[in-house]
């Protein structure tokens, strides 16, 4: 398949031809930046790891040019930084045994431009070729503009598909802002029990992001552990690690995106205020 950016790549860790590698996809992760997938879509990666019937394919939308840099990377140019981040993402794809890894290399500014349809067209094509059962992307309450823009383009791409070709499930996942605030009935639990060493490796290969002092590896593991314990106040822990998802599946078919999130916020507000009223 032809990707729009000249520098875009599709990396297949086991080197199978694309005609074999892409259609085997069952779980697709679409994230804005290099390392977002490993933070937010670990559930899909673990579901597929070591399973020849299930394959995780990753899509990183942006080029990494705007990445924060410090420590040994302080003097790196944008071009050098892009190369480092591409290499790190390929390391993660190899470690996680992904079926394939798309590096779409779009500038963030283009992703955030709602009138730019290049990415949308590309996502429609990727969804058409991979035909995943489940798609993991950013949640709509994330506080990073590029993350929310990617989620909006993914929703639009799913809508552009014939209904019979749409994934069965579309999940918005946690990076910049977690989903603990969702009412329990609105949370999608994504258990991450087991293979802690693999989860550590997947977040740990992104040296350029961590070495400067942002311990995404420890923070991500801590958040997963915290969710597992704080999910249930009256029961013992059922999971050792957990991440939360926002169910975006209905939005693939109909409805207004802003209204969908507003309703989730309204239910959260109602849960908080009803408890205060009841106990006052
Ligand atoms: Zn990101």
C-alpha cells in the first residue's frame, strides 16, 4: 500500500510480505506518538503476544519531530530525533512481536487540522487492509491536542467504512489523563495481569523519552497497579494491573462525538453530587 508521507514506513518484525503480515491483524492500535501504543494499548499487545491466531498491528501517526529532548539527546536536531524515535518504535514492535508497525510520519500540525483529509484517507485504507476486530486509540478526554485529534480521525475513518467492514470494538485509552473518573458502568476494564517484565520492556525501550527524567515506564506501571487496587473499594484485588478504556464503539455508527463525552461527564457529575446529597 502507498502511504502519503515520503518518509513513512511499515515495519514487519518477522519480515513476512505485507500481503500476509497486514491481513493477519486482529488488534490494531492507533496512537499519536512513538510510545503511546505501549502506554495505552498494552492490553491488545499482551492479548496477541505469543499467539499465532492473534496479531497486534501498531500505527504511529506523527513523525516525532516535536519530541522533548534532554540528557544525551539535548543537541539532537529534529531529523536526528525523528530517526531515534522511529528506531525505538521498531524495537518495541520487535519485543512485543507485533504483526506490523506503521510509522506514518505526519507533522502534528497536519493531524490537528480538521480540514486536512490526508490522514483520514490513510486510516480508512489501513483499517480496510487490516480489518481488525478491536481498535485501541486515544480517549476523547485526553488533555493532549494531538491525541484527541487522532481519536477524532479514527472515529471518522471507522464511519467512512462500510458498516460490515467496521471493527467490532473501538476503545479510547489512557495516556495524558486517566479514566478513573468514568462511572464504573461506563468503564471498559482492560486487565494487564502477567508478563510484567514484557510490559516493562515495552515502555522501557523509549530511552529518548525516559532518560531526560520523565519516568513514563515507572508511571505507567504505577497507574496500572493503582487502577487494579482502587477499582473496587469493598473487594480484594482481582487483577494485579489494569487500564481503563472509554467505549467509543457507538460513535463508529452514529451519534455526535461531543454529546457522547458530555453524557459521560454528566453521569460523573451526577455520581459525585448524588453521594454528597445522600450523605449530607
Ligand atoms: Zn503521545
